[in-house]
């Protein structure tokens, strides 16, 4: 089971490197949209917590 997980991680890493090499603009857009999503989620949690306190 551990070896399958290791193989899966290697395949994912190879895919990410391939994507970055073949289409760096698209890869940058995906990373940026991921960070925007994380930022929006953090803001929503902050708003929720502020609402609970008040």
C-alpha cells in the first residue's frame, strides 16, 4: 500500500512538471486561481467567526 502511494505521488509530480513545461501560462493561472480560492475561503471563515463573536 505504501509503495502504491509513493508511485502515485511520483506520477502526480511528473504530471505537474509536464504541465508547467508545456504550458507555463496555464499553470500560472491555475496556481493563481488556487490562491484566490484559499484567500476567499479564509475571508469567509473570518467573517463567520466575527459574526459569532458579535
